């Protein structure tokens, strides 16, 4: 069946089979490879996207469930020439090792910082707890989110 998906501010008419996950549709049909699939069970957070601004694991959603929602992937918040402050902070603070989990952490951080622009280290740690980094870069991830929060606050002044 054909569905209309709004992804990163653009409308796409997509043929989606009943069993296809949103993660598969975004990756395979729209080429948005920032949506990573690792566990396929919603446990690792690598496939985190924003659905109407709320972080969701795309591997647990059927593709058709994306219709009538605003979907945002890591590709939708910045690009190579104009990184989002969260993306830049992850680079500056080395908040990644292999990079596989990074898009999920960035999208979780985006939703979190939209709601809490001045978090404590403990609040960041709790907010990021639904995402797994197999390389163990957690201290740098937390530093990255705190740096992004500071940058975003300074930009609002």
C-alpha cells in the first residue's frame, strides 16, 4: 500500500508492505542511513528518530505508523556544511568511538534538550540511559550533551 510520510520536512509517497518497520522504510526506501538498526528490539536506541518531537525507536514501529506524523532523523537536523550544535558537540567532545550509536544518541539528546535546556550531568545520564554505546563512550557522550546545551543556551541570547 502507498503511504505519505513527512520526513525531515519533506513529503514522500512510499510503497510500504504491512510487515516493514519504519526503520527499514527510512533506511532502505528513503536512503536515510543515519537510522541504524542493531538489536531490532527497541533496546539499544540506535534507530532513535523523533516522531512529532518525541524520541521513538523506529525498529518497533511499522512503516505505515509514520503516516500523519512529523518524522525527524539525524539527517534532518543538520548536514555536513551546517552541523547542528549537538552534532558539533559530539565531534568536539569526542562523544563517539565507532559512531554506530551516535545518531540515536544525538536524536535522544535533541528531544531532551528541547525540553530541558539547562540539564545537570545526572539528568543527562538519565536521559541517555535508553541508548547503548557498545564502545563505552558514555563519559564523552555526557560531556557532549552538556556542551551542546551550553552552546544552544548561548545561541538564544
